[in-house]
């Protein structure tokens, strides 16, 4: 190799490196997408749209919400896992993100703990155990007593096989040593409607799903999964108080990027997201879907939630012998 050629090659390499560094430093220089693995209108979609406008201001580029529903969130999630790890395609994930790999096994083409880089926690919400308003049961302990006196006779509805509401019911049975009759519905809404009509005796769900029926006095919460009593329902005992600390479960929502996304890009999005979450208007909008923004919304906190839920739901699915429909 001649000396002039080597000099030219070195110059070109330096130029390429400079361009790469310049492009990296310029992130973002085009629109960013947040993929929501559900249809428009649900909690995840509302959350994505609540943060997207302010996030666009912070990043200086449009932030587009892209709904890619299917297979219980698996299709949209796998789509993001396969995208370039450059910060331009992000995922708005929730608890099913950790359930799907354990439920679908070979069909799930991502690992909840390895296929993504956590960016930020967007909010958390407890799960409530509801009964019909006319039920004589006042606390979850009453339900346990009834179930133990009549094994296999007390029914509990869910939003479908393998859903979070189903796994909460199975976790409840494991923690309390009871045997309830699982009645799956096509969605948590229909399950709550039948609970209000007296067709089933109990059901787990989030407060936003039950708000209309709760405010109408047709269903009543008898237990909550938060570590402390929720300020919205101060008279409702936590499962921890009742002696089942393993029932302290939070539903959560978080922002993730594909694994391999440069740390400086992840940090840029994380810093912008955390600033957005401090905005009073954004916080008020998130509260309309029942979210509480925790004090720690950093990537390590989200990673801890993901790891904890991945282990918990894998164990429940295995012990309850749940299989995908």
C-alpha cells in the first residue's frame, strides 16, 4: 500500500468517524415513534398520547404514536425488538410485556429482560379485587373464608385466559390456599359488567376499568394490591395488611428502546421523559387513567419492575399450568 493511499484511507476513516459522531450528537434529527402494542383508546394509547406532544417539544422533533395491536401485545413488541437500535422507535410497554414470553414460550420472539433497554417508568396503578355491591363480603379475608368453606364454588371473572386479571386471580389462590372457579371473558370490561349483574362473585381489575360501575354503586372493592392503602380508597385494606405480602403487585407502564441503543441516546430520551413527567398538565392527564407517577422513574427502577414481574408471572403460569388459547 503506497504512502499517499494510506494517508487517503486514514483521512477518509477520520471523516467517517467525524460524521458518525456528528450524527450521534445530533440525535434526534428526524421524527421519533412510540409503538403502542394495542388498539387506540386503551390506557396505553392514552398514556402515549399524553406524553408525546410534550416529549416532542423536549426532543425538538415530532413524536408519533404508532398503534400495532395483535396477539396480546406480542406483535407490536416484537416489531420494536427487531427495529434498528437508534432511538427512533420506542415501545410503550405494560405488565403483559413480562407475561407474554412465559405464556407463549416459543411463539414469543423476545426476552423481557434482554431484548430491550429500559428508558423510564411512566406510571403505576394498583389492582383491586371487586365484588358486587350487594355482596355480604367486606374484605378479601371474607372472600377467602367463603372460598375455603365451599371449595370450587366461588367464581372469579377475568379479562381472558393469561391476562393480568387472570394471573392476579391465580396468584390470589396460591397466596391464600383457596380454590376459585375462573370465568374468562373477552376483556376486563365485560367481566366487570357481569360482576355488576351478579353473574360472578369477584374480579380483579384496575380502578379506571371499574370507575363507571364503582361510581354508580354497582361494584365495591374489598382489597387493593398497592404497598399502602390508596388515597382514593382509604377504607380498602391492602393485601399486605391482610397477611399476603406476595399480593403486593403494581400494574405499570414504561418506555423502552431496542437492546443495543447507544447509552447516550437512551439517556437523552430518559432525561426528556422525566422532564415531561414533571409537567402538571401531563400528570393530570395520566391521573385520568388511574396512574400514579412514582418518585423514582429512572431506567434502573423500570428494569427492577420488569425483572420482578418476569419471575413472578413465570412462576404463576407454571404453578397454575396456564397455557395460551
